[in-house]
C-alpha cells in the first residue's frame, strides 16, 4: 500500500504557473508508475501526465509543452510543473500510484488538490 498527499493547488491567472507536489509514504523506487490525473466538474477523470519506473513520461495532448512531470526520489515526491495555464486546466488534480501486485497492478489515489485558472 501507499498513501499519497498532494499540495500546491490554488488560484492562478491565465498564463501563470503552479507546481503540484505529491509525497508518497514509501520509496517511489518501489512504485511502478506515478501520475497526475484531473477531473473538471461534469467531466470524467483524465490522465494529465505519468512517469513510469525508468523515467519514461507520457502526457496528454492538451498539456504537452506546458506541463512537466518529474520526481525527487530522495523525497519520495512527484511534481507537476504547470506553465502557461489556461482556464480549461481548471480541475481537481489527483496524484496516482500504480504498484505491481502479482501479475497486475493496484491503483492508489491522493485526496486531490484544486487548481483554478481564472482572471
């Protein structure tokens, strides 16, 4: 199991930046993949960015070139640097961890952090 605690959300103007942090309760070396998802009101939760053990990253088309996912292994932390924010980025952002269990994986989620992009 793993507990995930997000921070860093808030209100920002269009074009601004925010950095989200997600601290895991165990070494992220033991986690297969970590990622950030978001859910806007009335919409399904969607993948924003993910990083797989070994450093492979994946981004949704809507954030490519604006968002960067990274890790600090010493701090058991994954970050999401968000630049050039747009109103459509407004959502609750959730940290996700996938841990290998047997032949599959189990998903764990943080509590979410609100990001609001508005003037």
